[in-house]
C-alpha cells in the first residue's frame, strides 16, 4: 500500500492519536502512518506494552 493510500485509509490522521499532521510529515510504521509525537512516544517506550500500559494508568490517574 502506498503512503497516499494509507493516508486516505486513515482519513489523513495519525493511527494513534487520530489528529491531522502537526506540520511534520507522518512516519510510515509498517502498515500505518503515525505522527511525530506519537512515534516519539512509542520509541521512548521501546514498544514495551507493559510500560505503555503503566504510563496509560498513570495518565488516567492524573486526569482525575
């Protein structure tokens, strides 16, 4: 699938945060397009699901 086909499939938004690009191009990550901010976050967590889940629980607790 081409970049443009993927962009069309995702309706011009990041697959993670669902936002349009913020002035920086999307990263093509396997079969998805991910914005710079989400890609940075995923890279920081090393794609470790437990660390990401823990960060999500922490963010949820901050929102209370």
